[in-house]
């Protein structure tokens, strides 16, 4: 059974913490890896919040795609009842794994840019750090979203 959405008094602070915390964490990481680099600070500030916003949009898209596939299968007669992930009006829609995908892609891109200007570590070490940060951030967002702690984006 899919967990239900939590109230707005819970989801909004968590959403704000993930969005702004991603930007702050990105700047701190960029300052450590590439001190005095404006490019690294800019990329660090925007990378994780961009991954978060993109993940929200893809979550909506994957949920709509899942509903469309379900509707087609129901018309064809393959299934007759709603799956538990779509039943009820407060359940968490499918597709929250999009946070993991977008976070990894954006973090690798940001890691490549920062790795070119990084002075503390080598290129591949910097890229690996960004990959791990993206993996951790994406997993955190995904698990919170599928547990109902992030609000589902409404189109």
C-alpha cells in the first residue's frame, strides 16, 4: 500500500529545506573544492535546487504517463480495478524515482564543470564527490516523496 500525502504543515517545511538546503550545501561544497571560484559557486548554488525542481516536474510527468497506461489497459480489458498506488485521492502518485534520476544527471554535469576549476582535489575525485552528493540528495528526495513528505506537483 502506498502511503498517503502528509499535511501541508509538514510537507512545505521539508520542501523548503530540501530546496534551499541543496543550494546552501552546493555552495559550501563548491567553496571547499574550488575556493574563490565564481563559476563553482554559481554551479553549486543552482545544481541541487535545479535537480529538485526538475525532479518535481518529471514526477508529475511519470504519474500522468502511469495513469495513461492504466487507462489504456483498462479500456482494453486487461485490468478492472485501480492499483493501490492510484486508489483514493490522498495517495502518493507513482514516479517519485524521478528525483534520483534528475539528481544524478544534474550532479554529474555540475561535477564536470566544478572539476575543471577545482584546486583542492583532482578532476575524478571532484567528479566522484559530486556523484555521491547527487546520489545522496536524490535518494533523500525520492524516499521523502514516496513516503508522502513532499507535495505532489499539480499541473
